[in-house]
């Protein structure tokens, strides 16, 4: 009976950890879409709110780190539970860095909103949409222990890379044709590069999920 009671408490603590991770993931998903919406809609107050949200993400990172360390110290988990908790420690780092990237995109959006638009924004919102999906699916794969969904996330990264390459080529053309477009092009380049890095962080999470579920390190092997 005592062992069953201990197991029930531990399961509840793991569920609480999952809930906190999903809350942090949901916040960074909002930051991805919001940072680019601030650019497209020229909404500087929204950009400022996204920058402020980064502090909330940082607080969640600290809270989750402390919970993971507490579980490791007090519950001494083994096997799959141990992998879950240790990978949660790594995943929050990726989520925190995604938050940083979103805050930086929002800052560039505020700067670009002070200047005439370089062009209609089509590919950057599309890129943001797919990176947001990758982050959501990577976290869903984690909480559901879904290796197949994690593999899909890894493969989707190449599609985001293709959009980024297309944006870079277009921006280079703008800079070559009009020196006055260089500053705005460089800021948009930074936005696209940041979205590409967010997709990389989602891929990192997905690769860790595959390790958690299958016990197999597939980094650098997904084609």
C-alpha cells in the first residue's frame, strides 16, 4: 500500500511537470506568432508585449529546472522516468532560447515599423507558421512519448530551411538593387534567421523525444 501511495504521488508530480512544460511551450508558441504579427501588422505595442513575455518564459525555466532537480534528488527515478526528467531539463533550455529569439524578432519588428515596408510580408509569416507547428508537435511528441511525430518534426526542418533560403536570396536581390534597402533587408534577414534557429530548437526537442522513447540517439541521421 505504501509503495502504491508513493507511486501515485510520483505520477502526479510527473504530470505536474508535463503541465508546466506545456504551459511554457504554449507561451513560446504565442511569442512566435505574436512577434511576426507585430511585424506584418506594424503593431509596435504588440512587439513590446512579446519582449515582456520573455521574462515570463525565463521564470518558467527556473521553476521547471528546480522541479526537475527536486524529483531527481527526492524520488531517485530510474529507466524511462529518469530519461523523462533529465530530458525535461534540456528541453526547457531549448524553449528558453526560443523565447529569446522571439523577443529579438519583436525588437527588430519595432525597428522596422518605424520605416516604410520593404515589401509585402508573405514568406516570413509562412515560415513562422511552420516553426510554430514544429514547436507544438515537438512538445506534443514529448508529453505523448510519440516517436513517429518526433521524426516528422525532424523532417519538417528541411522545409523551413528551404523557405529561409528563398528569403535570403530575395533579400540579397533587394540589397544589390537598392542600397537604401540594405538596413531593412538586414533586419528582415535577422528575423528569418531567428525563425530558422527556432525550427532547429524544435528539432533538438524532437531528437530528444526519440532518444527518450527508443533509447536511440538519432542526431544528424534524419534525412
